[in-house]
C-alpha cells in the first residue's frame, strides 16, 4: 500500500504544475496531499451539518400549523442522524484493508470515505421536505402517478409506498418540465394523517376539467368505522387550490 501511496503522490505532482492560491491545487509532497484530504473531510462535515440544521429548521417552520408533528419529525431526524454517524464511522475503516493500521495511508482512506459518505448524506437530507417545489422524485418509492394537461401547464400527482400524503405538482412542459409549484396534502380537518387518524389515504385519482378528483379514506383513532369522502383539488389559473370534500359516507 505504501508503494501505491507514493505512486499516487507522484502522479498528482506531475499533473499539477500551475501555481494557484489554493495550495490543494498544487501538490508537491505527500504530506500536503494528506492535509488537503483532511481539509476536504472537514468541508464535507460542515456541509453535512448545515444540511442537517436546515432540515430541522424546515420541520419547525413547515409544520407551524401542526407543531407537534413537526417536533416529532425533528426527534426522528436527530435519532436518524446520530445513528447514521455511528454507521459511517464504523463503516469507513472497512475500506482500509490494504493500508497499514495507523499509517498516513490508513488515515487518508478513512478521510476520503468520510468525505464521500457525508456529501451523499447531505444531498439526501436536502431532498427531505424541501423549502421550494421539489423536483426530486425517488422513482423506486413511487406507488402511483399520472398527469394531465391544463392549458399551458401539466398537473401531475405522485403517491409513494408507505406514505399517506398526496403530492400534486404543476410543471412546465415547454420549460424542460421544471416544477413551478408543488403542494403536499397530508392532513384533513386540522389533523395530520400520521397521528390524527388510525389510517388515512387517497384513492380513485381521476383528472377532470376542474381539477384532480380523489376519494379520501379516513379511520378515526376511536373505533367509529371508516369514512370515505369525495374530494377535489381544484386547478385554477395554473394554481393548486385547497382540498375540498363533500359530506362523508360511512362504510
């Protein structure tokens, strides 16, 4: 591994000959490369920490009407982040099998692994409950989706496995399908689907001239039976309006 490390340093030296203000753009000795890799790790840690703090802030501000649910997500995020950091720190040493324990190469491999995993985690956290319209869709988790043209824009809905929420987006077909607006429907009658009902979810999605028609199935926490409501999400003037439901029909 030591021979590989020297070869890597020499390769970087021959490839970097121009002077620059950033020392990491010009590698002349192996210890300088070590310092640059460590600096990259610290920078990745800072980006990860910033993404994590922004996620907590989004949970706090995005659930102002449902503060208890927002607090619950913040607790989940903290527990998840702590568990992930332990996983990362326990996983990266597995990549050092070709390096001598305690050597500079050993430290370098761990730092590069931590950098990679931290940046990947930051991207993952940034995609959760984004501030603006989200264009990130994990196709693996999509359970149902469809779209319909409304004038100059296209409206699409997306549901995902294990999530009762309904995501409705307006996209611009003539603008590389950029998401213009996005609304997530996760509550009804002031109660969140996760904690306010025993079960909740949307069914029978059908587009019509006035918007997206759906059936909202609700089961209260107290055993009063299932309620099914005929609802519509109006689409007017290229805008997603509030969910409107008729009187419930108990089943």
